[in-house]
């Protein structure tokens, strides 16, 4: 399965484009992080870890997930 990873010091975000249903919940919730017109389209540095976790947990398709670094 195709999985894209976006990391910072605290976490890694995983995006599965083949699972994504393009509901735009991510873009509407955190537009400074998610911009499908740009590359990379996820700019993890534009939100706090807590903001990212809260948004990812609302992803209806499960295309976005994350792992916290120890």
C-alpha cells in the first residue's frame, strides 16, 4: 500500500492516498497544515502536535494516522 510519511521531532503523520475519500475535513480544520495545491501538501510544522492529533482522529476514511515518537 502506498503510504506517505511526514515527520517532525514529536510525531510522524502517515497518509494513505488510496484510502483517502477527499472529504476535506483536514483542509477545513487545519488549512495552514493541509494544502492539496502545494508540495508537500502536508506541512506538519504549521500546527502543534495536539492540534494535529485532534484533526487526524477526525479523519473519516482513516487515510491519516500518526505515531508519537518516544
